C-alpha cells in the first residue's frame, strides 16, 4: 500500500466542486487517511514549487494558490501515486484526457483543480510537509475484499 498527497486547489474550493472531486477518489477505492483545510504560506509554497520558483510565472502560481484555503488529503491504496496521477490527468487542463479531473473540470494550465505527488519519494516528502504523523490515520478499509483481490494488497 502506498499513501500519496493531493491538494484541492483554490480553483476547486471556489468553484464548489470539492465534493465531486473527493468523490472520484473515493469511488476509485482509495482510502482517505488524512484531510484538512489550510492556508498555504509564501514559505511553504516556495518549497512545494521549488522547481518553478525561478520561472517568470511563479508569482501568479503563488497568488493563485493563496486565493483561498486549500484542502490537503492523504490517499491510500495499492500503487496510489500512479493511480492518483492518472485520475488527475496531465498538467494543462486543455490537454488533459476527458474522464480525468483536469480533463473534465479545467481549461487552464494554472487553474487545474488539483495537485498530486508525482513519485513515491515526492509523496513521502510532501505528506510530511503538510501532515504530522498523528494526522495520518491507520484504520481498516472494511470493503477491502470488494476492492482488491486478497493477493493484491
Ligand atoms: P508542475 O509541477 O509542472 O505540474 P503538476 O501540477 O502537473 O505536477 O507544475 C505545478 C503547477 O504550476 C501546475 O499544476 C500549474 C502551474 N504551472 C503553470 O501555471 N504554468 C506552467 O507552465 C507550468 C509548468 C506549471
């Protein structure tokens, strides 16, 4: 089992589609093991988007992520990092496949509804950036036998 980080961006909060987006992850069979609303500070964003800090458009990305609070979620499942990235779709909403979250809800590169960790290593780092150990919950997924074969998890 893997745990990955998702951020429901201000574009999801403001458009009132949090429930629909969260529902997609739940219906897939991913287990929500952490979830809270937070404000993203300048300091956290600089670290979170360190690969983009030098880009000319970093300022608008930062501003966009601070339009409102965001929801951070920890999602658990077999191969959760890859599964969540696939459900999320490619970065640019205009290119993202229909059926993905970005493909269905976004027509923008920046206002693209969700962030999802891109590797297991990044997921570990990003989860510890937004959650303390006691904010990630370990509880039985009661329908697990209807979600996976018993040799899959
Ligand atoms: P990135 O980490 O490249 O993509 P992803 O979110 O799919 O992992 O970029 C982070 C966010 O920065 C992206 O979700 C939207 C924004 N962004 C832009 O606004 N313009 C750009 O050209 C890029 C590359 C990203």
